[in-house]
């Protein structure tokens, strides 16, 4: 290990290498509720050349390697594999290398913060839609590794829909180019698609080409107030069934509303059973028509009141309140478990009802909010992991949430990935044959198993 540390120091310099245990604790965990694992070192490359040398060194020495962006991962994907492993931090590879307005794409390094890229392209009248809740700190590399979603996923899709190309180092340290700057690319295997959502198990990214689109010319945001979450969820299904696709269609239950209002003082009605936060965007005429239709549907299906934002300031206040939901709930109890089991959109009312039953059955607090328009709810369990009896009930509830989502034709994860947290449940959704196939794929690409060991498919 001392020799490895010396070689890492030679590659990046003393200022870009951390080895003290107090520093390593910072990189021993992420946002998932899992036990921390302290790595041997954390290294911060400043360019592709250094990154490639680090991967080659790990390959030669059989050293496990986990790449970490901002550490906002919610499934244990950035927890190191053991005390013999290292963490590669992408924070210094944070340059926007190109924004091409004519061809509408951007080229970025993996450490670029999501919101920073979105703001920079918006200055040019362009739009990068993926907007995970952690966008103010999360990085593009992490978004690609997890195939992150966000509030606008209903209309605009998720990260995979905007990746045009990825350059990465394979497990042997060889540099691989995939995709292109063109709208169409059918050359070779779709390696970019393979890398998206691979959670650092197939390669280490150094450059990403992202598609941009024109910025919508108009938008209209509103808050619809309901007496119950059942009525709100039925409205979600009705909006989609009427072939209206809002840019965002979010739901908050009463538990979450009260927590958010106490946290943000946004003026939310704390006595509401549920809220729908809705935004339509596009051409001004289309926005006016769809906004009117959505309001009519909300009223028809039981909305007690609807407030439309009159300007950007009111609009921003609405979405800032929604984005604060996780932080607001996290203040209530020592341990927060945020899940993202996702169901077909028509099954949202069924999933909402089942979540209420699960909370009552296991006598636990569950705040439900999320991207209702695309079926991606976030049942958030508030607990204290130190209470062993209660934590056992929480674990049983989580498994029942997963089983319910799968029974409704859904998936274990809409946007948080598999990591360590959901790996034990993967067979329930995919079957063992899919896991074996994935393990063979990983073994072929990473014969010594150094790239983020244990994630997604367990040990290879």
C-alpha cells in the first residue's frame, strides 16, 4: 500500500492525494443508509492524462477503484469496496469544454455540477433538461453513472436521453471513445448507452457529450390543492390519460407539505391533504391551451383551489419549495430512507393507497412526494436506525414497497440506481439469468474486478 500511495503521489502531486483517516471518513459513505467503508486513499486527478494513469496503476496493482462525484448517491454506489481500495474524486475535472450553439451540444468533464451546466447553456438560449433534486451539487459524471432523472423527466426524459457520446478509460487503463457530436451515430456498439447507468462498474469517464435543445418560449406553473392524496393521484392519471404531458407534475402528501412549509416558509397550505405542482411549457399558445385544460381537469377531479404563478418569482418559489422536500423531511428524525420504486403512470393511485397501508401496517412514518407524472414516487421513511426493533420494521416495509411496485408492473428504481442497497432485490425484477449475463459482461470488461466492486450485480 505504501508503494501504491507513492505512485499516486507521483501522478497527481501531494496536494491532490488524501490519506489521513479523518479525511477518508468523508469518503466512506454516501446518501444511502448503509454502513460506511473507509478507503485507503482519495485521489483528485486534474486532467485525463492523470486519470488514465491512475486507472492503469490500479489495474497493474489489482487495487479496487470507486469514482465519486458529489457523494449524493442514494443507493450506496459510491461507498468504497474496502480498506485496500481508493476513491477517485472528480471535483477538479470540472470544466465545460465546449458549448456548440449551432449544433446544440456540450462537451463536459465528469466533475461539472449539473446546475452550473444548465445555467451556462441557458445564457445562450439553450436547455439541458435533466434536473435531479440534487442538481445544485450533483455532477454530470454521477448523473450519467446513475442515469439520473428529475422533475422534468415526464416530458423531457432522463440523463440517458441527452448523452451523445462518452470517452472513458477501461479497466486496463485504455482510452475508449464512444458516440459522436452528430445527431445520428450508428458506428460500432452503443458503448455510450452501455456506460449510462453502469455506476462506474464498466469504465471511468473523462469526457461526456450532451445534447441540448432550444429553451421553451413560455411556461405556466400552478399549485392544485386537494383534500386527499387519493384525489390528487387520480388527477395525475387523468392528465396523462387526456394526452397532456406537462413539463413537471409533482405530488406532495400532507406529511411532506407540513415539513416543507416549516422548513421553507413558502406559504403552502398545511391543512391540504395533498398538492399537485404542475408546469406546462412550450409555445405560448400551446402553454395557454394546455394550462387551461389542466386547470379544468384538476377542478373536475376534486381540486379545492388552484393558484397559478403570476411571474418568475412566484414560479421559482414553488419549485424551490418542492426541491427542499428531502432536506425538510431529513430534519424530523435521525435517519431518512428515500426510496424511488416506480410504477406505470396509470398505477399511481394504486401505489399511493398501498403506501398508506404499508405505513399503517408497520407503524412507521412515510412522507410521500415525487415525480407522479412519470410514476416515480419517493416514499420517504423517517426513523432512527439506532432503534433496532423499529429498524427491523422499516426493513420489512422497504421490501414490501419493492414487492408492491413490481406487482403493479413497476421497477425497483426509477432514478437512484441499484448500487449496494438494491442489489439484493435485483433478482426479483430481472431474474437470475439477467444477473448472470451482467456478471459475465463485467468479467469480460474487468477481469480483475477492480471497478467499483460489489455494485449492481454483487460480487462477480
